[in-house]
C-alpha cells in the first residue's frame, strides 16, 4: 500500500503542477488595460462596448449571467477579485454590501451622476449612492394575448382567480420566487412587498392551489415567458415591461397587452457596482461614468428597451421608451414598490416556504 | 533455501535502481495527467463539499463556522419551520421518474437491438450510429426541439385536443407525458449500446436447441436469450437510471419546471434559495445512496452475469 502511494503520488503531483501551470492566467500585459464586465446576457450593445474601448484605449472582456443568485454565487466563490463591474438588481445591493463583496464608489470620479433623474438618486436600497449607480430600470407585470381576453382586468387575478382566467394557459415566475410570492400577497391584499412568515404562508397556500389548475403550465422567468407568449405556448404570463417593449417595436408580440396590476407590483433598478477586490477599480469608475453620459445612456436604453434613469438621455430616446409602458403614470407609480431585501433567519424562512411550494 | 534469498542479491543494485527509475518515469508520463485530473476535479471538490456540509448557514446562505449537523437534519426534513415531507416526496418523485424512464428504455431497446443484430454485419455499425447520433447534440437543444413538437400549436397537440385527450388551448407539453418522452428519448442510446454489445455475442445455438425442444417464443426468450443479455442490460440500467434520477433539464423544459427534482433541489441551494451547507449535505447523501446502489448492482451483475460487470 505504501509503495502504491509512493508510485502514485509523484506522477500525480507532477501532473497537478502541469495542469495548474496551464490554468494560471497569462501575465498581465501592461500595454492594454482591460475592463472585466460581469453583466446580464444581452444587456449592452456591442457598439457601446466599442465606443468605450476607443475612449479609454482599453479592452473590454464580457462575462454573462442569467440571475442575481448566479452572479452572487460567483462573486462569493472568488469572482469579487476577477471582475471590475457587476450589474446587480436593486434588492441584491444590501446583501452584497453586507457580505463585503462590493467597494464604495469614489463619486468625484463619476461627474455624470448629476444626469440621473431625482428619483434614482439616493435610493432606499443604497442610501447616498455609496455602492451603486443605476443602469436600467423597469417594472414587473402581467402580459396577455389581447384577443383571448376581451375584458381582462388589470389584476393579479389573471393568475390567481379562476374566474378571470378559466382555461387559457398561464405561467408564474420561477427563480427565487420573490415576484410570484409578492404577486400572490398583493392579490390577497397583503401587499407586494409582504415580508412576514404569516403572509408568505397565506401566499404559499394560494400558489399551491393555483398550481393544481389544469391551465397552469409552470414556472418560467420573464424573457422566456415573453417568448412563450409570442409562440402561443401561453396566453398569460408574468413578464418585465422591457420584454414587451422589445417585441412591440418589431411587431412580434402576437398582440400582447402589458398591465401593471392594481393590487401593486414591483419596480426594480439594475445597478452598476464595483466588486470589493476588482482588478482595476479606476477603469471601472471610468466605465460607470461613461454609461451615465447622456449619449451612452440613450444608446443603452434604445438597445435594451428598458427605462433610462438618465434625465439627460431622454431627448435621444425612442418614442416607446417614453410611453406609459416604460414610464408608468404618476397614478400607477403609487402602486409600485421595491422588493424588500431579506437576510438571516428571515431569508431562511422564506427559502423554506418557497422550496416547500415547489416540492 | 539460502540460494533463493541470495538470487535477488546477486543482481547488481544499480541495475535494479535504474529499472525502477524507468518504471517511475513511465508512470509519470502515462498516469500523471489522469490522476492529477481526478485529484483536482473530483477529490478536491468532493473534500470541499464534505467540509461545507458540516458548516452553519450564514445570513445570506453561505457556509460559516461553527461546525454543525443542522444541514443533515434539514436533509431529513427538519427545518426552521418544523418537519415537512417535502424532501421525501422529492426523493420518491425522482426515484419514480428514474424507474419509469429505465423501464421504458428497456422495453424499447430490446426490439431495436434485435433488429440491428439480425441485419447484415456490414450495416450493423451504421444502424447503431443512427441510434447514437442524436446524443451528439446538446441535451438542452434536443429538449427545445420537443418543446416545439409538443407545444399547444403543434399538429400533435391539435390531434390530441380533437381526440379529447387534453383540454383545448393546452398542449401535450408541459405534462408528465412530455417529461417521459424527453427522458426516454434522451437515454435510449445508453441502453441500446451496452445491450447491443451483449446481444452481438449471443450464442444462437442455445436458441436453436430450445427450438428443437419445441419451446414457445416467450419461453425461448426468457430461457435462452435473456440470460445472455443480462450483463448488458444491467450496465444499461446503471447508465440510464443514475442520470435519469438526477436529471432536471428535461423536467424543467418539458415539464414546465412545476415541481422540484433532486437535481434541481440541490442546484437551487447554491443559487436561488441559497443555503450552501444544506446543498452540500444533500449532495453527500445523494452520492452515498448512488454509491450504495452501485455496489448492490455490482454484486448482482457478478452473480448473474459471471463477473462481467465490466462497466463498473
């Protein structure tokens, strides 16, 4: 046995050394500084990346993610020293800050922050804009195929009330389930931002009941839900307003209508932040300032079809981006709220309840 | 007696040493990379996972000290909200899914394999290739193909609607039926290939002998054919049952992601509903069960197939 170990250990160690050697990154080239951008997939136009590369005479390397949880998991697993800029959603900011995964922004380096609309400055999720700058913003709502629902109410009943939708296929949002639980809470009159165990349990019971209905087709995220609406796989879905703006501008929406339910729903902001041990925080600040420029901000929103937090960009925006689909009326704004961040025992309880729904 | 001992010592010591050296170098070159690969990507991650499984859950689901057995209690169903049968149901659901998928692939694989081995030897590899070919495409892409084929607007769904098999407006997908189609389609090649390997070596004289004794068709199959294909069948069962147990791509895409499978329950502990220690504990328990199952199967294969458990 000892001999076996002796025979195996040496070649194994040599092989290990070779693999580690191959995997190690090549020595950094001092000539071209590089910005490592960790962003949602398809969330920035190529042209904007090129413009930034020219203006900073640097290179940009993009890595994609598809959910906040995926992004947070990668930052925790050592990604906080690999990326210069990340784009977390507003309700993830307190968590990332608390876990020490973000660094404070030197605002003297971001003069373009003055371009931001007043409601996106000093937000509740990040007092004094210490860690984040808004990137895009949007709402979560209900989209349905107009001709199948001649008299649809602007209500979460489209999902949760069999009378509002007796037989047309519909889906709910999956992922961490925050939007679906919030919607169920709102429908029950507990508020979209419900955050107590008792409220969540009531919402869970409603969702369990809803899952038993034959026309419930499953849990899908926002953009895939929009694609299912387009293909006719579902007739009602929970989507983000920007998803509908995209298919409306190219006429592929299958005549869908987007409504913000009167019981209340979510407003969210995707933000730019710098990981705690970013390789090049100076370049990261330069990038953030570049995105907050009037022209870049417009180019970004015109590509994404999401709302721009940038007041200076407004004159250059496509008409759909100033319509009520993207910028809700003041009356609608009253029913919009941020998802409350969860931590500790509260998060553990929430996770248990959501998992139990799915089990 | 003494001559035996001295025979080894008569060899010059330096020659023996250089022979040893050459052997060690050969070992380095051949086994080194493979061993390193296993250590780096199997042993080290497993050890990390084992460590995480005994840690406490932090404020945001990441592992923290002190060490605790709480994650394993949670696996057993005892959570912050008391005992729940969720994990048990998820486990049963995954087992049932695995069992049904394996059973259907076996039923489908036998006719396919016997069709192939009764063709001319030159075209057999080609026919086998047709079975394997689809598995060269990514599993997700193939699942999406079924989404298109079984969706509410697809002709097949239209047919099922007009026959009254499914309610109007809805499709054949997402249903339990579409999950089974997806799984069977996915894993059929893994059943066909080992079964083909066993059936190709079939001793047909036993079948002829049975015929001479006027055995009925089913009797002939059970007594003369089936035992000879058993080693291949058992290998096939292992290759299908284990991945089908953990599969969550098919249930997610073709089943509408309505309920959790073991695979997705574990994945979500590291992402959507973060609790890394719990996820690690689930993984450890699942690995232990899989290894236990493999050992039982290996014993069975050895006993039934005369030690031909080569797949293990």
